[in-house]
C-alpha cells in the first residue's frame, strides 16, 4: 500500500472516487502479504497489485463495481483443481480481499492517513471486513489520537487499544470482537493495517560497496543512512538521492542514534580503528541484522580484537561476518545483492538454498512487514 499512496492521495484530493482492494488474509503459498493493495481510479487507471497478476483482472472489475454501487465486497480467491479457467491463484494459496470505495464522505480520514505515512509518522488503519458492523467502516489510530468510527463506541475503544499495540510492533492482521468491543471470535472482524515508519539501514564506510548497498536498501524500503569519518568520501553526490550521508566517527554516531528490532547495520569499513569500536556499540544494541565486510583473515582478527575488548561470546554470535550469502559475488552491485539476500533470508527464515533443492512452502511463515 505504501508505494501507491502518492497516487491515491492525488485522486482523493481531486475528489475522484476509486476502488481500493486490500489483501486482509492469506493462507499457504500466497503471493502477497496482508496489506498489499491495488486500486482502480479515474479513467480505469490501475496502480498496485494483490497477487502478482493471477487475479488482477477480476479485482479490476470488482473495484469498478464497488465504486458504482458504493458497497464494499469481501472476496476470496484460491486455486481451482476442477476448473482450469476459473479465476484463482496458480501458486495454490488463497487470499481474501476487502474491496471498498474510497471517497471523502466514505473515508474522511484517508487524506490524513496518507499524509502521515508520507511523512514517516506511525498510524494504524482499522477497517471492518465482516460481521454485524458496517463493512468498510474505518478508524484511523495514531499514538495520541484517533479519527473515524467502526459503528459503536465500545468497538472503537477496544480497536483503538489494539491498534496502538499493533503499531508498536509494526504488525498487520485480523482481529475479532463483539459488536461492542468484547473479545470474541464469532462477531465483528477488523483488519488492522499498521504503517510503521520504514526500518533503518545504517551503512558504515563510504566506499563503492556502500553506494551499491544503499541503492538496494532503498529499493527494499529501508530508510538509509551512510556514515563515515572521512569527509572526502562521505559526500551526498556519491550516493543515491534520498540517502542520508553523515560525517562522524561511526561508533560515536551509532551511540547517539536510535535502533530497534528492525534496524539493519552493515559495517563495510574493514579497518580495525573504525569497525572494532563500532561493533562494540552495535552488538549491544537492538538490531535485526549486524553484518561486517572483510576476508576470513580480517574476520578472525576482528573477532580477536572484540574478545579482547570484552565483548561476550553471546553478543559476538549476532555478528554476520563475512557479510552476505555465498553467491560468488565480485562487483559492488553483486556484493550488494549478496548482502540483501542474507538480510531477506534472515528476516523471513529462509535457508538461502536454491528453491530447486528445497521442499515445502516457498513463502515461509514470518512476521508481517506492516506496510
């Protein structure tokens, strides 16, 4: 959803109604996660995707229908073994979509939500998908305020509390309530879509590999910062537009910046005077991934220095070094792909092995990305 919001905001501001289809539930090997979205706007313009192409034609028609009727629809698409021409997912999974019309009267908070997401401010949107409440009704929840209603004050209170909890985790998914907010599984189903700020990618060492890692990190949706103590290398013109470039000693900068359980830290300096004090700080901070570049000899020397500095074995075990998966990478761009592949595999529990030698589901279970 995040990537199509600028287009949707333009339609909304111009008073153009559009149909918005959102993935609210998946099972088995579904191609997209909850929160993925597709919209059909003025002139039948289409943005986004909910299945990678399997059911988009059917969703296009559904979106047009809900705009014409003003009535939201809940539809499930899966694979049909009996009808080869049926609309469904060739991957064998199943997705459930909420398709609803978006107008200023139907969703008065949409503009404020889009503005918050664009500015990197956290917000959760709660939408009724099923049960004895108005389907498609929305409640936008920020850390300090809320806007909209799902039908009853009790339901709004319960959902607001849960939405703030989900927002803190960056989680997205379905919740179930009684019509007045009771914790029940057989009544109102609400989709909580959390727009947490993008996770951070901190790249230390303003070398040519850093520029490639910064590009692929931005492509994956990270907010990228490159830090180096050498001003001759740490110049914005050497890095992609939108990447923050900081001139500072890496360990000092990291000590003064926030990290969380989604933060990725890549140490590309492979110089002991930079990376040892930096890793002393990094390995004691919350982070999803901490990787360091260098040869195996550099790695062994680095580990010895960190042990001498008093970093415990338990903390050293968090370090991914040498950084990246074994792809035989040579160029900075290939190395960046190797690093990105390891980050994605670690995030979702992938093995890093070729799919031709693995069995079972292609998309392993993991945390929802929350965007």
